[in-house]
């Protein structure tokens, strides 16, 4: 089966659901048993997540269907759904770290992940240090005797540096470390387990949902790592609400066509932006002259619609004029819905291993499913406002 066929069919069991194409939304807390034997069996095999769990917090046929689908799409073996992408990151880091351990985190990591490491894990005796996203096999020199986890996110948040994940993973494995990765941008276009990743985390909130109407996280592993992740889920009492799970399951069925169009539109918009005199650099690995393009081409089968734009120096009020007057690009965090977004960021983004060297302000664009001609016209007027106010 090829990828798109898998995505259309995986995790569906119409014969168990009255013939319905999609599994229904199971709203439940208590799950009832007829016999003591079944009851004790379900409770003794909590981690099995067979189609009969002991308690709906652990799962129902709705969540098992999505877990099976995500495992298959990412090339892992087991998946855990949790209430948000951030919760997925927290569960995964908790599962593989303990007091006295050290974790190496990519410097371009999603900012809340950095805060979690610096301000929360530190309270439990775990030390985090940061590494250059372009450091491939050279990461070996940073691995200490107590390093247990190497954490990747490729491409990086806001600035989209592509990491040499296979080289990093090989070096990490030689020293006995687990490789965790935030694969939210790569999604179905980066198969983490084929590139040496042990634990793949995604914000299902983004393209998996795809319609800006849910918050969800996924943690995917191979069988050998399931016990740690599943046990941590029990300790923390993680859960994903059935309606969000259902919407995400509905979302993934159209993922390949949506993502292809997001990429096509983003390329059209990015190529137009690249030629603008106001712009220093477009940070989008799918562009031929992006520094990460060769690695992206080697390891990814496509791109999504999210990229960065570095501007020449402009005052804040000029950037505000650009953003606030946009007709189709909304101002707001998160991304991966069908609609376009624009958010500002600056040189003051926290980095400790590398320096973010932007001459002026920067923008993060999410290119949605609108007609790219309309998006370009919207941006053209935006650049006019930027110049008028700059
Ligand atoms: C949005 C995002 C997250 C967090 O996901 P939530 O569902 O909002 O908690 C994690 N990593 C990346 C790269 C993201 O963009």
C-alpha cells in the first residue's frame, strides 16, 4: 500500500461500528464489564490498549483508531494521544529522563519546550543544554556520560533550519541516548523512524486537525519504548477528548491533498516574497537556495505551508501597519488550519548555543488554502503599508 492509500484506510473498522465508515465518538468514563475475569484482565493489561481498555481515560475505539493511524503514517508501532502537543513533549521528556540526567536540545526548539526544560525539568535535577541545529555527527562531542536524550526539531521553530537527523541519531545511539523529535512540521513528509528517531511527537493541533478547531498531541514509539511512555501517561493521567480525537481522525483522511496544496501555495507566495526589495531572506527549506534545501530534499517527501521571512530594518510601527491591515492573513499563534496566518518575531528569540542574526524584524507566515494570487495581492498591499510607515 502506498502512503495515501494507508492514510485513507488505516484504523477504520466499519464492521465493528454498524457499517459506518468512520468510528463513532465514544463519550465515556466508566466502561462496564460482565465478568470479574474480563474486569481483572483489562486492569492487569493497562498498557496493552487492546480494543477493550479498563477505563476511557486510557482509550476507546475512537482514540485507538487515530493512534493506529498516526503510528502507521509516521512508521512507528504505538502511539499515545494526549491533550496537546505540549503535553506530548512533556510526557516524552518525563518518560526518558530522571534526576541527574542531562538532555541535549536543539537551539531552535519550540520556545515552550525550552522553558519546560529550563524552568521545570531543572527543578527535578535534570540539566538541559542546547546545540547548534546544523551540528550533525559533531553532536558526539557534546554528549556527556549522563546524557540520556537528544532532542531534535527539524526544521527549527521560526527560522526553519533543517537538521541532519540521521547523523545526529547515529551519534546519539552510539552513546546510548534516546532520540526524541518534534515532527510537527514534517508530519507525513518525514518518516522519523526511518531516520533513527526513537520517539516522535506531534502537535495534532496543526495539520492533523487542519481546521483550527482542536488541540491534540501525539507521541509515537516502537514497541520497545511503549512501556515507558504508556506508564508515564498513567502517572500523569493524560487524556485526549473524544470530540477532538474524532475531528483529528476526520482531518487526517484529507491530509495528503491538503498538505500538497499548502506546499504549492506556500512555494508560490515564498518565491514572490523572495524577490521583494524589503526582504533579506525567506526561510523555507523547499526553496532551492535555502541552506537546508539539500537535506530537506534528501529526507523529506514534501513541505508544509509554514515559513519565515527576514525583513530589512523597519520600526515596529511599520511592521504593525503591514500586519494589522492584512485582509486574508490572520494575526494569531498556532498554524496548520486551512487559513493563512502572519505573526511577527524578532532577534530577541532566545538562543544560547547559536546567535540569531537578523538585521531587522521577521515574520512567520502560514500559507493556507486560499488562492495564492489573492494572498500575494494582500501581501503586496502589506509591503506598501510597511514602506509608507517605515
Ligand atoms: C504548536 C506546536 C507545539 C505545541 O502544540 P500544542 O498542541 O499547541 O500544545 C509543539 N511543537 C511545535 C513545533 C508547534 O508548532
